[in-house]
C-alpha cells in the first residue's frame, strides 16, 4: 500500500463536474473504489453531511490532528482561511475494505501525494474550453462573483500543472469521461494482478 498501488487521485478545476464523475466512476467501476473523505474547516454547504461530503472539523481539531501527524497532506485552499486535508485513517479504511483509495483533491495536495506515492494513478480532469467551464461554475449558482473570479484564476494556474498527471481526461461528455476513467483503473488493476 505504501507505494501507492491501488490509489487514484483526481484533480481539476472546481466546476469541471468532478463530484458527479467521482460518484459515477465509483458506482459503475468493476474495480472497487472508495472515496476518501477529506477533512475541512470550511462550514458545510446546504445538504452536505458530515462524514460524507467531508469531515467537518473545527480549527482547533484540525490543528490538533495536523500536529499529531494524522494527515497525508493538508493545506489552506483559496486563501479564505479554510483548511483541507486527507487523513491517513481514510487510506487505512480503503485498505481494510480491499478497495482502491480514491482521492479528489486540488492540485497542490495532489502533487504532494504524488511525490509520496510514486505509483499512484493520477488523472487531471479538463473542460472542453474556459467558456464551458465558466458557464458550469455559474450554473451551479452557489458562489459569489468574487469567488467565481478567484476560482477561474485558480483554474488557469492549475491547468499549467495538468501535464504532471499521468492521465488527462476531458470532461466533454459525462458518459465518455466516466468510461475513460474506469478504463484507466481497470487496466491498472489488470497490470497489478498480472
Ligand atoms: P470545496 O470547498 O468546493 O468543497 O473544495 C475546495 C477545494 O478543496 C477543491 O479544489 C477541492 O479539490 C479541494 N480539496 C478538497 N479536499 C481536499 C483535501 O483533502 N486536500 C486538498 N489539498 N484539497 C482538497
């Protein structure tokens, strides 16, 4: 487990349809995948359940766990004062369930995880064009203009790191992107079992 076998990390601009893709890949893949629930200090959005969307932690609790070395990676995202991180206990949960650990995290976190786990299957999810991406972000309607602009800027910066992932998958149509990701995982599983 320590070298990253049966680990998958997916990144891409927020608004690129990541969560829908993650859910469908997990539901439809013949290889068992388990979504790693990140910890965060940001407050829950409407409908987000603790332990499902995230582990929602207080600042103090996050700090305590960080000092206790309980994270694989952690960082402050968007400079809004909110922290996000992947807990080691989540990887253990996947291993116990004989499942692949599926991480959906931002580029900075992913690059750090890729350094620690060289074999990890890494996928960068792109959108067909910036216009499509911006439209999807606006359609979601949950963020203010300032946050949308920040996310657009961030997405441009993140795109520059796309080549550092083993795979780049374009979310042109949902079905195709889901199928491509599943194919990547299934091929890797076959290699590991060969
Ligand atoms: P949101 O607040 O919209 O749910 O997520 C904001 C950003 O935090 C997204 O880009 C998401 O990928 C990133 N993120 C979520 N969980 C983690 C994590 O565990 N570690 C890191 N580094 N980023 C994360």
